[in-house]
């Protein structure tokens, strides 16, 4: 069974790139397009992800806000030590 990654990212280009590369590497990718959607997916996933990739700056809730929500939610918090979180952000050069 492939390892599952929850990708929480709002930039479509980044989503497409990471989804393609990680899928080619054999991972199962679940995408959430903002922090609120990411939290909802964490709450409802039958099999919890092996890795959560969180963008720091997103609409609705950013990556650090998502972490705070996980710490406050008893159901998510008790499993949070089992999650492997990685944070990043991107910037546009014009």
C-alpha cells in the first residue's frame, strides 16, 4: 500500500507539480486547497496520512494556524505525534 501524503496548498501550479512528481514516486496524494479544508480532511480521512505538507501562507487558515487547531482538537491532537508535518512557502518573483 502506498504512503499517503496530505498536500495543503493554495497555488494550483505548485499543486500540479507536487502531485505529479509525488504520484510518479509512488505516493498517494490527497489535496486540500486551504487550511480549513486540510483540517476537515484530517478529521474525516479513514487512513491518516504518513506526511502532511503545509503551505505557511494560505487563505482562510495558514499552516501555523492549522497546527494550532490540531493542538486544540482532542481527536486530532491525540494522533498529532503520529503525523509528520513539513512547512514551506513560495514567493513570486516579478
